[in-house]
């Protein structure tokens, strides 16, 4: 009986110890079901997120395509403006040269007129002077 009483005593002590530990201490839950539920929830939300990312990617690609088209348009306009600028520069140069040519020919004409008037005036003055000298 000593053997049985000793075993019962140990068993009782073990039950009380386990019961005290389990009842007295706060319980810690492993949360298997909540982890499983949140994992399933996350997995079920992934396709929606992937679709949203695909849509955002497609929108970004569309915007990039529009930006590239706009850039190509601007480059084409820039080339056209460069050509026009060259044409305008050539026109301005030609007009400047024509203006300088007109001014030069105008100066030459004025000088020729002044010289002709001076020669005619000199001729008449010289003739008057010679007549005056010859009369005396």
C-alpha cells in the first residue's frame, strides 16, 4: 500500500501542479485558426492586388506611350522650326545685303550728282573767270 499511496500522492501532486499552472497562468493561444484564416484572406486578396497592379502598369504604359508620341511630335516641330529659322536667316541675310547694296548705290549716285554739279559749276565759274580776265 505504501507503493500505491506513494504513486497516488505523486499523481495527485502532478495533477495539482499541472492544474495550478494551467488555471493560474494566463493562457497563450497558438492562433492556428486565426493564422490560417488571415493567410487564406491574404491569398484571396492577392488576385485583386495583382489585377490592380496590372491595371496601374497598363495605365503607366499608356501614359508613357502618350509622352513618347508627344516627344516625337515636339521633335518634329523642332526640326521644322530649325528649317524655318534657317530659311528666315537666309532671307534676313539676303535682305540685309540688298539694303547695303541699295545704300552703296545711293551713295555712289549722290557722289556722282555732287561731282557733276561741281564740274558744271566749276566750268561756268572758270568760263566767267576767263571772260573776265580776257576783257580786261
